[in-house]
C-alpha cells in the first residue's frame, strides 16, 4: 500500500494585495509556522519524496517539510494556474472572479488545460510505490483530486457547483489518500 498526501502550500505574504499567480511570493510568518507543523506531522510518515511546484511558496513549504531529509522533485505539471492577471491588485473575491472570468479573452489557462496536465502527472505517479507528498496550489490540487475520483473536468459554470460537493483545500492543508489496488481512498482535508 502507498500513501499519497496532497499538500497545499502554506499561507503567503500578500501585503501588496495582488493575485500571486506564479510570482515568487514568500510565505508569511504564519505560513512558516504552518510549514513547521507540517514538518512535525510528516516526521514519522516514511515519506520517500516530495513532488513540488516550482513556485516559491511551494518550494518553501516543501523545503520545510523535508527538513533536508526527503528528496524534492520539482514538477512543472503541478504549477499554479497561469493567469493574465497575476500580480494585479484586487479587493476581494468579486474582483478575483472578474479577473479569472476574462481568461478566455486575455489569456491564461482554462480548467481543461490544468485538468489535463495534472491528470497526466497523476497517471504517472500512480505507478510509483511508497509514501509521497504532492505540494501544489488550490486549483491544480482540486482538479487532480477530481480526476482521481473519476469526476470529469469542470467548466467555469460547474466549478462552483463542484465546490459545494467536494472539499477545496485551504492553504496549509493535507488531503491523505491510500492507494490500494490502483484505487485511492481519500480522507477528509486536515488543516494545519
């Protein structure tokens, strides 16, 4: 049996108020505390390796979890969703929804593109044995989770509906899955 842990990066410093996207935004003080708690949680889990997004906040979380003792493999297919609005200022969810709603006109990845790249990664790692961590971002982790349970890719219109039925991981959280005979049994999301 293998155990897969989906870890969303910890809280980050967003003092500038912009959408971080793939920008090199550092973990906040609270985020660094979350990362220490995650390190403590994983100490006795016999993790063979961590797959991490290359975005700075995931790198920092993965490095803290590893404590220099677990190999980290950086993986492009679990990067944050690419958005034309990364770095732009916003004042709340209304602005965020507006920005992401314009992606078909201004550029950036669709849910279908993120779903496809995370599904490709998922299919590859299912062949691996051992206990490992996937440290990524909210949407890529959620879309990979949906793929793993057989949910089709959501459209912009169905994503909100799916969020009412399935847990979306908050920053600094874990979704644990046990891989048995090619199927994953997922536990509830645990917040740190």
